[in-house]
C-alpha cells in the first residue's frame, strides 16, 4: 500500500468505527431549543456523502490511479462530511422527535457508515493492487470487470443507504409514523384474511403440518385416524368462534385508516409542537403497534381451539384500539371545547359499537 494513502485509509476506517460507536450509545445531552432545520440538514449531509463516494468510486476504478485525488476526497470526508452527518443525527433527540424516530435515524445512519466502510476497504484493496504492480515493475493496467464491479456494487449500497436517510428526513416524523401505521395496518389485514381463509373442517391438514417429521408412519396414521373422529360439536364451536373473531376484529382494523386519513395525513408539525403532543404521538404508536401482535395471538388461540386464550387477546386488541382512538379523538392541539369534526363524530359511534360488541362476544365466549 502506498505511503501516501496508508495514513488516510487508517484514519478514515478508525474514524468511522468511532462514529458508529457514538451512534450506538449516544451521550445524554441537555435539551436545547429545537432546530427546525435539522432534518433538511441531515438530508443535505447524505446528499453530499453520496456525491463524494461517487467521486471516490470513479477515482478508484479509472486509470491512472491518482493517489493525491483520492487522498483529498477522503480528507474532505473525514474533516467535513462525516462529522456533519453524525453530529446532525445526534441532534435528533427522543424528546423532540419521539423515541422511535430517534432510534430509526441512528440505525439508518449507522447503516450508511457500515456501507461506507465497505467501500473504503474496497478502494484500499485497489490501492494495494496498484502498489504491487509498481513493485513488480509492471505497467499499471485497467482493473478487470469483476474488480470494478466490486467497487461499483459497494458504491451502490452506500447510495441506497443514503437515499433511505434522505427520504425519511424529507418526510419527517409524521411521515415516518404514517409509514409505520401502514405497516401495522397491513399486518392486521393479513391476519384477518388468514382467519377468513381458514376452514375448521380442514383443520386436520393444518394440524398435520405441525407434526414432527420424524414421527413414525404408524403414529401419523393413528393421529389421522383420531382426527377423522373429531367431535362435530368441536368443529361447530370452531366455526362459531371464527365468526365471532372476525366480527370482533373488522371494526378494530378500521382504526388504522381512520387515524391515517383524519389525524396524520394533514397534521403537519402539530404532533411535535409540545412535549404533551410528542408524548401523545408516542402513546398512539405504542398502542397501534401492539394490535398486530394481539391479533396473531388471538388467531393462534382460535386455531388451537383455546377459546379462552383467544378471547383474552381479542380484549387486549380492543383495549389498544380504544386507547389509540381516545388519544386522538380531537385534532392535535385542539381546545377541549372545539367543535366536533368528522373523526370526532365517527370515533364516538365506533367506541359505542366496540363496547357493545365486546360485551356480546364476551358473553358468548364465556
């Protein structure tokens, strides 16, 4: 490796490792006034990094291999681009941007640094090859296609990681929350569809899949024979509870589109204007996130004919959904005596329906 590049490679690799560590265990800082430009600045940092790694990649794979040019790019990255990126990420605190968004940003920026490390190591290998050619008194040649591909693939990964950070930064906290809510909504939809498609009368096949593949054929045959003699009353009970479960879950699943369309899409920065609003947003996310897990557990209890367990998780699903709706029953920052809006009116009717349904289903399950 060249004496000129060796120190800068060593410095860059060590520096990035330190930054990754800092992002893993960020220091506790005294809260300062919120910087409204921090997210645009973070997007600008990743855009700048993207441009620099493009230049670094081109310098690495294009002959002649210019040590001074690569040294300058790495020095600029070490002294300006990387410190700015990490410092900006650390300013995005949980108290001002929610714990979830804070964790997401730190994780994404660590991902950027990890991919950048990989690229620097590939450039370091190219430098090693060029130095070996000099030692062997061989005229410097072009890199092979596969050698170039390794560098360009590593560059593409840095680009992709930067683009994700830029996208999340531009959409902001509310956009991030909306994406999470959409993901949880889809999980609930998938679970409901799975329950709809499940036929208790075909449950033998479902249970057969759970048998250990190492069971002897005789044991499997005996198990199947026993299954064929299932009590018709048990099958009828499964049908009944499947129907009750779907009837219970479908209104609860409505919470996601209702909150998305009426409380998040047009919220702007209102959910982040005060500590109370941020706390409300945190709680809203926690309750909406809990619902898919409760639904999965309720479905599991249904498939196993454990109706008590299933009912218990259905009630937990209801509790989380009700808490979520109550949190945003009024628009962000609205006064208590503010006129009712569309969501406010809908939520009151929804709460009554869910309460009545919960009592009815609870009685039938018991």
